[in-house]
C-alpha cells in the first residue's frame, strides 16, 4: 500500500506513546504483534497498510518529549525497559512531527481560525511526507460532556457560529474532528469525548465522502461486559444487578478524578450494559483515581443473577490490565482499517468497527462476538 | 405436538429432581421459564413439545422418594420452599414411573439381558402413556473413565461380548445408551461418563436412524471459559496460563472426591480449553469436595495473559452457582430439542447442540457465541 | 443474675428482629450461640445475665409485626424457616412491648416533652416487669450527620434548648440516648448516628453514674480492615491504597442510598482506617444500594502495598455476609456486658468494648486483636 | 555490636539473592527498610547488629553468579532495575564467599565427613573475617519429607550412623543444621525441610548452648490465615471449610511441582490451620507450578462459615505477592534477632520468634497478633 499518515490528537499521552513505541518496535521486528487484531489470520488477505507504510505526527498541549513518557511507561510495566534505547532515535523523529494542539483556555481568536490552523498542520504533514492519506485519531484526555448547542445539529449553522469571536461552541475533541474532516482526513474517536458525534459533523463527513469510527476504545471492564452479558442472555438467566468499580492511576485516572470528566466515561459505559441485557438492571459504577496503581487499571464487577425457579447466583471478576497496552494496538489496528476504508471510498460512520468501541457509532450492536463477526465480514469484503 | 416421554437415567438425583420439579411448576404456571434456552424469542416459531406434552419416568439405583430429595433441594436454595406443597402430588405420580436401574455390582446375568430389561422398562412406559417418542437423558452419577475394549469399536463385536456371562464390557452409562437405542429412543448424555461416545453405539444410532446429543452439561466454569477464551483470541492477546479450582458439595461433590471419578470430568474440561486457544497453556485444574457448600459450586479461575510488547495482565473470576439450577432447565431444553430432531428424522450426533455441552459430540466448536449461532440456525431449519 | 431489660430503639428492624428471634431460639435451646462472643470460654466465669434473665421491649416508628419481619428474614437466609413457627408466640409477646418511637417529622411539641415520654415508656417497662435494670440499644435507621449546635457541648445549655418549642436540636438517636439516661438506663449505640456522642450527653451519663458504649457495630468490611491492617503494620509493609466497595440491599441499603445518610457511615469507616495505618492512604470507599441482594452485604476491598526494595503487591478480598446475622449476636453480647458493667457501678464510655464498634467511644484502639485482649481483660475483672 | 556473619544455605537462590541485594542497598542508604520488622519502633531500643555489622557468605550447589540471579529478579519486579549497577561490586565480593554445598547425589564418603567440611567452611569464614558469631540460615530448595530413622531421636546414635559409609541418614537440610551447630553457630530454618527439627539436633543445640529458630517463613497465604482465623474464633463464628490454591512460578514453583517436595509444604501449612480453629475443617489445599508467573505467587482462599442461627457466609481473598520480596527482609530480621539471642546466651528453640514461621519450633502459638506481642515482649527483655 502507499504511504499512510497516522495523526494523533494527544500525541504525547500514554496511549499515543505506547502506540508509537510499539509501531517502532514492530517495524524493527523487535516484538510480535500481540494485541493487534489485524494480524489475526482472518485478515491475512485483507489489503491493509503495513508497519513500514506509516508516518506519525500529531497535536498535543504539552511538550514532554516522547522519550520521557516512554521511560515512565517502562517503569510502569507498559514498555519493556530494554526497548527504550532501541527506539530512541525513532521517538525523536516523531517528536519533530508533533504540533501545538488547540487549547480552549489559551486560544485567542474564533474557533474557525483554530480549526484552520489545526487542519493546516495536518495537510502540511501530508504534503511534507507525500502521504496518500492521513488517519486522524483522537487519544487526548477525556473531556466533560459538552453542553448542547442548537448549531451542533446542522453544518451551516455550526460554521456560522464558529466564526463568532469569543464563542467556543465546540469542545476541543469536536474541533479536532472538524479540522480533520476539513483537511480531508478520516477520523477515529478513541475517547468518550463528544468528538465527531454531532449531527453537523456527521453531515460534513458524508458530504466530503470521509469515513469515521468511534467511540471510546473498549479495552477493559466494558470489553468483559460485552463478552459476558450475552452469555446470560443466551442462557436465559436473569441478571438482577451488575455493579462495578474501577481503580486507575495514570493520566486518565487523574482526569477522571474530576466527576465532570468521569461523567462522559460513565455514560458511555452505561449505554452499553443497558443495550446488552433485555431489561433494566441496578448497575452502580465507580471510577476511582488511585495514583499508586500507575498505568494499571483494576476493575471489579459483581453480577447477581437469577436462574431456574428463582435460584440466586453470582459472578465476580477482577480484571488487572495495563490500559495503554490494551489500547495502543487497537489504535494501530484502527489506523490500518480506517485507511483501507478510505482507500475503498467508504464514507460516514463505520459501524462494522463496533468491536473496538464502548459506544459504537453507526451500530447498535454491543455483543462482542457479533461485533467480531461483523468486523471479519466487512474486512473480507475489502479484499481486493 | 404429540405427547413426548422424558426418561431420566439417575431420576432421583439432584439434577433430575430439579428438572422434574421445574417441569411441574412451569406446567402449572408457578414460575417463569428462567434458564430455559428454548423459551428465548429465537425459538418462538420452532415446533417443540410444550410442558404439558411431557410425561416423565426413569431409572435409578436408589429409592429415596422425589419429595424427599426436593425437600433437601429447597433447604439448599435450589427449589423455592413454598413450591414443595404445590408439586407434591405431581412428584408422587412420577415416583411411580421410576424403575430400578442397572447396577454393575448387584446385577446378575449377562449385560445383554440387563439391556433388554432396561429397554423393556422404557418401551412399557411409552406404550403405557401412548407416547410419540421418549427422549432418554443420562443424569446419573459420573463414572470413572471406562477401560478400553476392542469390542467398543464395532457393533457386532460388542453385541457378541454383551452375551458373555460374567463380562461387563460396558460401563452403566453406555449400557443405558445401548438400551435406549435398542428401545428406539434418542439419547442425551448430560454427564461426562462414556455413555454413547463409543463407535459401536454411534453405529447403532445411525443404523436405527436415531439422533443423540452429548456430553457433559456446560453449566459453570467451562461455560465461562468458552465465553471468555474467544475474547482473548479475537483480541490477539496471548493467554499464558489458566488455572482453576472448583469447590463443590452435593452428590456430585461426593462422587468426584474419588480421583478416578474426577478424571472423566477433568479430561472433559481440559479438552475444551485446549481447543479454544490456539496454543498450549499451563492449566492446572482441581475439583474439591467441600460438603458444607451443599448444592452450591464455587469456581475460581485465574488467567494470566500477555498483551502488546509483552505487557503482563490477569483476569480472575469467581462463579458461585447452584449446579442443579443451571443444569435442570438445560435438561428440559434438550428433551424438547432432541424430540424435535427425532420427529424431523435426524440421526447420529447432533453437533448443532454443542452449546449445551463441555465436550460436544459431533462438533469441534467450543466457542459459546458460535455454538449459540449454530443452535439458532439449526432450530430455524426445524421450523415447519 | 436478676432480671434484665433489653430496650431496642428500632425494635422492628432487621437487626432487632434477628436479635429477638435469636434470643427466643437460644432460650428454648433451639440453636447454639454461634456468633455470640460472650459464650466463648474466656467468659465462662464472668457473671453475665443469662438468656432467661432478659425481657425485651422497644420503640419503633413503624408497626409491622415482628412475625412479618421474621418471615422476610427467613426468606433472606437470615433466620432458618423452621424456626418461625416455634417462636411465633414469643414474638407476639414482645410485639406488645413495643411503643411508638420519637419521629422528628410527626412529633408535636418540644423535645423535652418527647424525651419525657420516651423515658416514661422505658421506666414503665422496667416497673411492669420488675427489672433490675434496662439496657437501651439503638438499632434504628442510620441518620444523616447532625448539624452542630453549641448547646451540644454542655448539659444545662442543651436542656434549656430542649424546652424551646419548635426547636429540634437533637437528632432522634441523641434524643433516645438522652431519654434513656434520664430513665436511669445504660445506653448502647449500635449505629453510626450521633446518638450519645455529644459532650452534653457524656456529661449526663457521668453525672448519673451510667455506663454507655458505641458506636456503629463492627460486622463486615471494617471488621476485616481492623484485622488485616495491623498485619501490614507489624510486617513493616507500606500500604499505598485501600479501596472499598460495599453492595447492600435491605433496609440499611435503602437508607444509605441517600448520600447524606451514607455520610455518617463513610466517615465512621474512614476514621478507623486512618487510625490503623501510620500514614495516609488513598482510600476511596463506596456504599451502593443493590436491592436484589436482600439482607446480604458484599464488600470488595483492594489493598495495594509496597514491600522490600519497593516491590509492589496486592491483596483483595470479597466478604459476603448477612449483616443482621452478624449484628444480632453482638447486640445480645452488648446487652449482657453493659448490664454487667452497670451492676458493677461503672460510668461513662466503656472503651473496653471497642472491639464491637467501628468508631469506638472511650478508646483510640482500632486493632481487632488488641481490642479483643482488652475485652477479655476487662471481663476478667468483672468476675465476682 | 560486633561484626556478625550471615551464612546462607542456598546462597544463590531467589530469597538469598534478594536478601543480599537488599542488605547492600540498605547499607548504602539506597532504600528504606520496608518489610524489615526489626526497624519498627518497637525495636528502637533493642541491641541488634546493624546493616554495616554484617558479612555474608554461604553454600550452594549451583554456581550462577549472584549478579545474574539479581538481573533475573529485576526483570521479575523483585529488585528495582536501577539498583543492579549500584550493588554489582558488592555482589561480586559476596560471590567469593560462597562455597560448594553438600549435594546428596554427588557426595562421596560418609556424612560425618561432609558435615566436617561444611562446618570447616563456616569456621574459616568466621576466622577470616574475625566475626563474633555467624548465624546460619537455611534458604535452600524445599526437600521431600525425610524418611524416619530411629537414630534421629538421639545424638550418640545419630553420630554413629553418620560415620557409616554409604548411609545418608540425614537429609541435606539436617546435615547443614548439624554442621552449623558443630561449628558453634546458631541456626535458622526458613524452609519447610526437616532441618533442625529432629530430637538429636535439638539435643545438640542445647548441649552446645546454641539458639535456633524455625521453620518455613510465613510470607503469604499462611500469614493471612493466621491473621484471619483468630477473627472467626474471637467472633464465635464457625468456619466450615477453608479451601486454598497457590499458583507460583520461580525456583520454588519448579521444586514444588514434584508432589513429594510439595508434601512438606502442604503439611506445614495444614498444621497451622488445624491449630488455629478449635475444630476440624474441610481444607483442600493445592500448590500449582505456573512458570509464567515468575517470582509472583497468587493465592486464593475461600472460607465458608456459619453465624448466628446457622446463617451461611463466605470470605474469599486473593493475595498477589512477590515471595522473595516478602521473605528476604525476614531473613535479615532473623539474622539480627538470632545473633542477639546468641549474644544473650539463649539456647534451644526460640519460640518467641514464632511470628516468622508457618510451623514454629518451640511454640504452639499460631495466631499472628499473639505471636507479634510475644516477639515484642521477648525483644524488650533483650534491651541492654
Ligand atoms: N487506555 C485505554 O485503555 C483507553 C480506553 C478507552 C479510551 N481511552 C481514552 O484515551 C484517551 C487517552 O488516554 P491516556 O491514558 O493516553 O491519557 P493521557 O492523559 O496519558 O494522555 C492524554 C494526552 O492528551 C493531551 N491533550 C489534552 N488536551 C488536548 C488537546 N486539547 N489537544 C491535544 N492534546 C491534548 C494531554 O496533554 C495528554 O498528553 C483518554 O481520553 C482515555 O479516556 C483510553
Ligand atoms: N449439575 C450440573 O451443573 C451438571 C453439569 C454437567 C454434568 N452434570 C452431571 O450430571 C450428573 C448428575 O448430577 P447430580 O448433581 O444430579 O448428581 P446426584 O449424585 O445428585 O444424582 C445422580 C443420581 O444417579 C443415580 N445413579 C447412580 N448410578 C446409577 C445407575 N447405574 N443407573 C441409574 N441411576 C444411577 C444416583 O443414585 C443418583 O440418584 C452427574 O454425572 C454430573 O456430573 C451435572
Ligand atoms: N447489620 C449490621 O451489620 C450493622 C452494623 C453496624 C450498624 N448497623 C446499624 O444498625 C441499624 C439497623 O440496621 P437494620 O439493618 O436493622 O436497619 P432496618 O432499616 O432494618 O431497621 C431500622 C429500624 O429503625 C426504625 N426507626 C427508624 N427511625 C426510628 C426512630 N426515630 N425511632 C425508632 N425507630 C426508628 C425503622 O422503622 C426500622 O424498623 C442501622 O443504623 C445500621 O447502620 C448495622
Ligand atoms: N520466598 C518465600 O516467601 C518463602 C517462604 C517460606 C519458605 N521459603 C523457602 O525458602 C527456600 C528458598 O526459596 P527460593 O525461592 O529462594 O528458592 P530457589 O529455588 O530460588 O533457591 C534455592 C537455592 O537452594 C540451592 N540448593 C539446593 N539444594 C542445596 C543444597 N543441598 N545445599 C545448598 N544449596 C542448595 C539451589 O541451588 C538454589 O540456589 C525454599 O525452600 C522455600 O520453600 C520461601
Ligand atoms: Na451505537
Ligand atoms: Na475513639
């Protein structure tokens, strides 16, 4: 395949740095593609960009060098320590491709202007590296849910408001999505932030013939829920309550400590569970910031269910995952798949990629196994 | 549908008594069909016998009245206590349909004779109640693995040995299967015992045009394993070890205390895990008899897996189930489905029923979601 | 010993009904004293009232008969179903000894008057049954933390405010404590409500020479924490975070659903953990109302700690308890012990009973083993 | 205090290497003494050797350099990677003090001769470094239980048999203990092997006025059991079953894979539980070798217990520990304490050190809190 850009919003964060480090390691043959779905045999015949085809850049609002974040990730068990030396120059090169992101507080001027600048960074990157296309992936910090605005519903209205000085009608994630589309790029929303999930942006993507996918990478507790809930349903067992607690440190833990930010995440998780069971359940859910866990996330779920003749039973699980290790290969998978969809001329939400997301856009299917089948089916049709 | 017999080998055990009590309760509208797969919407149009169509009988080697076992099950949380009074007369009636089973120790005479007697009990039951067919389901105590005998491989050879006095070439479960087939009945193996899983018996079933299904009902730890293992595979995560411990009381716990008996069960569980993951894993597995748990089974599994760049993560779960509550509705489901397969003229192993079993006969598919899909597909074709 | 009264505030609740049912069962020799600390060998020579010495009465604001609550508790696994018939007449008798409690919303008149009425109910009970003493135990619903009032600090000031019409300076639990003391009765605070924990009430108890004990029965997660935390300390292991989630149904679950009510409980739990470890830890804690769990409480705790050379390790536990089954025998123990302390002429907070409480009054000791030793020591000195 | 030797049997193993690395780190002020009991405030006034007072040597049957084992331990999360460089020369120096241990298979000649050689290595070390005393600590691989021999009962008989060529009446651990005593050294048994726990060796220790302590370091599941079991007892709750599963990799996991070797360990664990509860419980226990866990040990325990009126409840815990990180500081503690006991003129088993061991010699006390108190009391009396 021709050369492909991967542009990361939040390029200096844990997920981004892990994805970048992994890409460098995989390209150099230093690690097997464990965790990369698109290296499963089901994709053997699908025309997807290879590791060597990718060029990486991005936006961020901090300037910590990638090597420093990588060092921190090595201490946290995400990256193997011996890798650091081997990828140091690669990280440096990519550092040079990271630009200042849009910051809602420090930004001067109207949002249209901001979007133009963001889009220009991306097109310059595409031109500079002579790329066939650039997939923009949002892996920036989770935002609080954005307040509704009528202009979100229609593109002309939205673009009018964007030019009003002093108005910030779009949250940063949606501004990034808007700019990506305006730069002619497919967009992936790996976070629970509003991002591209506004009617006006969907309209723009369709008008421009651009595919997009989202949202909120499905990597831990929700992954398990979408695997386990269908079992209860298929066995005609009646789930009575499904309680969950998530302990996490890291950047995401710090962000979600703020209940306002956590809200997006909790909402996105709750939507999934409700969709999976045929009926309502009591489902208290907590996200706690526990800094000493570092990059590790521990989730405990307690499911109480009823069987034959009302018999009462329970299932509990404890998941101890390294969130960035789970997310990063999916980011790379999504870059490959969405690039292929773009090459294939697809536009609008890629519901067939639902298996990657907690809150899939363009799909109502939350069951993991059904989503997996749909992914394979869709990929099969890409085969040249 | 016409009247259908359900003949239980091990009719006085926990699973059988729960199935019988539930059938009476469901028929009387005293409980919803929670746990019964065949009442899912996917089966709405499938022609299956209804609760009122069933007549129940069986074999056992003990004579404890069903009402007494039911009382014990109520104390153990399996049956709701208030139900006992309401189904007392129904249990009494079925008590009258239970005959003495084949007991390898006390039986006098050759095994051919024993099989004729067992078959005669079943045909008499069919005639007495004017039944269109009788589904024979083995829910007797787990046996130790049967020693191999060359006659197991071919029917004529087997039938020759059966007439040799003093030889007991078939374990009780296989004798029951043989007798059931000879009585013209479809057979279901809900236990891990040898049962119908001998080439000679498969040959007989095909010759007589009889369907059968098995084996070892999938109700707890293995159910979860066949749900969770495909997730790791689909996400390209590498499982390194999968350790399990099962604590159980009840009749099954007492039987499995004997390591020889436990062997069948452990083997049947191990086969599944190996088939689900692409590669070998360290998978120590224990079954412990813990009498104070009564009918409750608690399973703890610890899965250690590797993700992107070798990151180490774990999943643990604890399942606390009432085994008979999980098994009984499946026994009723199997009676309905296998009766329909028989009415449909199917013969040999029903691989499409793999979702019900730890060690599915006639199928290599262990993944729960794929098995569920296959069940729905198959049932869809039964639709008149 | 002479006849002793047990007066329960919240006499129709789960804890009270379990304690009453158990007392009747124990007195009739229908059950062993499992869960009763004072039947341990260490108390063999301590002069404590026996089961036959107790007469029970109380206050409540609802009128559900004890038999009905007992029936509910039997369904929930707290009381053995066969017991209900055997204690029915005993429950009826005690029903007749329960009076209308003080209700802050419906009460007319000033609080001094309310206290007089409450006290009169208790003294009438004492006289009617010719009791040597009455131990008043608060097992009413948890209240929200009471707003501070300067009059709480000194008895004369408090009593002046009590007579002001329209003022409700004391929360119901403290009004009950005040009335109990004014009736000359020792008081036990089994709940996290304010109760007797006000300087003015402590002053009154000392002036009247009355002992009291509290507060918040230690029955589940906190019990384990006060057992486990000293292990980390004694082994010089550094706890980094201690997260907890409590799932509970029942009356207490419904009350604590209200975050304001839960606050008392959370505060009382947090004080304990801080006292047990030498340093601050991140300790998120949740209480969720999960009605389908009924009387069962499930607590999950996750402890992250550091060992030699900074090695990172974890401990998790899941406790599945029946709260009323754990609390009721302790209520009976406390009635016996506080009666003995009163007979012995002790006054003020009984710090030696700290082992019974999450937030012990009159003691700074939270370590379970040390508290147990202190209880034995103190009881040893009671020996006549 | 004067200079003290620490002589490790199994000096190249995980526990030994962690203890040695830690000692070097602590001496250099590179780490705080987390996990070292003797740095608790309770020992502030006790005269114990300091880190700088220790000189280390030992025996092993392999020749892997300490630095190599340390590297492996760093990868496994036991040692902080940055430490390796800082202690490299220290490890080298100690390497030079490690001698070939007694190997039962390769040894030529009678056991008396072997013992003399082992003892000579130790006395040469003491003389070479001009040490006041040498504490010998056994941290070698667990042995299978030794077959009983009548000569184990009495010293003269034993020493007679030791001189018989071709007889190996003592397992290596006991031979090491014998040699240590004959070299005039106090002995600590950190393993479940037979070691010093033979009447003839106890007799020798007393005759020579040497103290000893053992056996089997209490670091994980058993530690928790001796903390939790007393809670059930003190609360008069009746434990019905206590099931356990241990998953471990590392050298110890490989050794214990062999059921014969595991037997010592299982026996030593079972003795503790029986002693802690007043009555027998069903207590199945497993040790599984799961190599991918590396140095990590995961233990799952499931406790089923009965409360008031027969209510059924459970506690489960999962402990995820790094065994060597837990063991190593205790080895250093024991070296300090046993050196002090020797200086104090104590002889025979030091029952006051029971808190360190699963199977304490010279003590029947298994309760952690009581053992801790006894340790503090005993240490208090050492104060000069
Ligand atoms: N790791 C997972 O398993 C997982 C799963 C689903 C979703 N996510 C989401 O992925 C996102 C990233 O997670 P993370 O752990 O890498 O977080 P992180 O805090 O380590 O990284 C976020 C990065 O975004 C940057 N950023 C913030 N605002 C920005 C802006 N306006 N423009 C550009 N960059 C900006 C931050 O400076 C930071 O470098 C989060 O939203 C998280 O919820 C992660
Ligand atoms: N409960 C589950 O979830 C589950 C799941 C899979 C398989 N199973 C299997 O189902 C079977 C029944 O389990 P259970 O809990 O009811 O056990 P149980 O011990 O309560 O009942 C077994 C019954 O079989 C009878 N029996 C023994 N030998 C017989 C013979 N030769 N002929 C006729 N009857 C005989 C016994 O007398 C007893 O009444 C077991 O083999 C078990 O392994 C159960
Ligand atoms: N069960 C335990 O393990 C445990 C442990 C510690 C503390 N507690 C505390 O014990 C208390 C009782 O718990 P429960 O489960 O029995 O709750 P519950 O809701 O079943 O019972 C509380 C009773 O108090 C009554 N009540 C409410 N306000 C009253 C008033 N002003 N005067 C008199 N009665 C009043 C209610 O009507 C109800 O009958 C709670 O405060 C709980 O927090 C229980
Ligand atoms: N780590 C813990 O928490 C813990 C707790 C209690 C007991 N223990 C015991 O401590 C011992 C050491 O554990 P480890 O993890 O270090 O094991 P390991 O296998 O890493 O080390 C054992 C060492 O002993 C050496 N050895 C074997 N036979 C010997 C002999 N005859 N003479 C001298 N050396 C010999 C081996 O070569 C190896 O270097 C084991 O017996 C274990 O059961 C450990
Ligand atoms: Na959707
Ligand atoms: Na206090």
